């Protein structure tokens, strides 16, 4: 059954955990068998764990899971929780008699969103990571869940989005998942229309289409400017058989999806990055043409995922929306402002 989710790629499961008191959470992407993976980082303020392993020249070829977390640097603890869950399940890279789970991760900044971050000596992200791994399934929620719990964009509440598509002219599929916490805006100006509208399938983020001519005001640089306080994290996955170097190229191509869905994107104020993973179920017929088709589809699917994440987001209980351009608190959700959905 196809779900228009990253889990349309067989062998992937996604789990969320969140703590509404701290207005933050964790998303874990687990693989039934280790997958080839790489990463491309474009933002100026990334926060990552184990991403050096994903360089094509590194020894370890495959990974067991990926983790996306709120909490800025504190959220890097989430990967330890996922690692613990995988270790209990007997998963990991075999070194002698020991298995070491390989779990790269990345974090977004949500420390000023109005939640209570007075967690004491030990932040809760390790336990949230364990909970997210334990909850991983083919069916999962979108919007203000997991790493998207306390996320925001320049003008609207952010969240978790996901989409998938077949790759035209091939037997491949591509899926994407995005935790949208962007400095830029997913919608055009002050209206409800999404920058990603040309790529929408059906009415997955409202079916509003494009507004026509885009005014200069819609392209104005956001007034909110807090260095290091924004990041959109993304994962693209395919059933194609790719090398680490080809996964890296897929991640590079998929970055275009962020630029199509967020204005501006890849700024010094963001930590934007894209992980790419390949399960290897379907071999390439032409290593150049097929990879180009995969990259084109990945960019489209990721653009849709960003819009879906913002469209699906909801305001958090007990946290009244702030003014749209405030650097403190969370702005209104798309549904709060425009209704519908």
C-alpha cells in the first residue's frame, strides 16, 4: 500500500517521540537492513553526529538508522537513545564479537519556542530517541510531531512533512521526510500559497495552486534574524542500488527541493542538510541517466515534503502563538491563519 510517505520505500520505518512541556521532540528513521547513505550540508550552522562516516572515502558502507532531533546541541543525545534501542535488538556493524549500531544524526534549533527548557543536568533527548526508535512503523504522523514538535519557519509553524513518488521512465521510487524549521518562508508573502505549489500532487497541501505574479514584497528578506536559530533537516530515500558516492550526488540534487520550497534557503542562519539513503533493491540500468532522474524526482518530492510539513503543523497546547516575526515563541500554524485543511 502506498502512503505518500518516505515509508513507500520498502524496509523503512519512522518513529516520533515528543515532550510538549519542552516543546521539542525526536524523529528516528530505522532501516530493516543496513543501507548505503551519504549527506550534503548547505546551511551555515549545522549540528551533526557521525556524518563524517558518510563521506564516500570512509570505511563503513552502511548505516542502521538516522535521527533528527530538536534541542540544538542538547538534541545530539537523541542518537544515543536510538543506538541503545538498536543494540538491544542485536543490530550494528560487526567488530570482533561486538556489534556497534551506526546512527548518524542532525539537530535543529528550537530552544526559544516558549517551551520549558529547564531540564536540569540531563536533557531528555536520549530517552526521547529510545522512544522514537521503539515507535518506528510504516505508518507515522505528520506536522507538529517528533523533531517538528517545536519547529517554526519565518512566518508560520513548521513541522514534519513527507512525500513519495515513482521515478518516471524507471522502476525506482523516491521518498522524502523533512523537519521544517527554516529561517525562510514556505508560503508566498502574507498569503496561503506555497512556493512548492508547482510540484503539488492532488491537494496534499491545500490544492491552492500559485497566486500568479509574485510581488517584490513576497521576496523581501525576513525580518527575523537570530544567528544559528533555524535549520531544515531532510532525508531522501530510494530503492535504487547506489554507492555512497551516488548517494552523495542524490543528496546534492535533492537540496534543490529546499530552494524550491523555502525562500530564502541555505543561509548562514540555517543548518540545512539532506541525508540520502539507498536500500539497493533495484539495480541501475544506466548509472548516469538513472541517477539524474533520481535526483530530479528527489528535489520535487522534498519540495512537496516541506510544504506538507508546514500545512500539517498545528499549534502546541499551552503555547499561545507569537507575532509572526518574533524571534521568541512559535508563530501561528497555517491552519490557524488560513483555516481549512
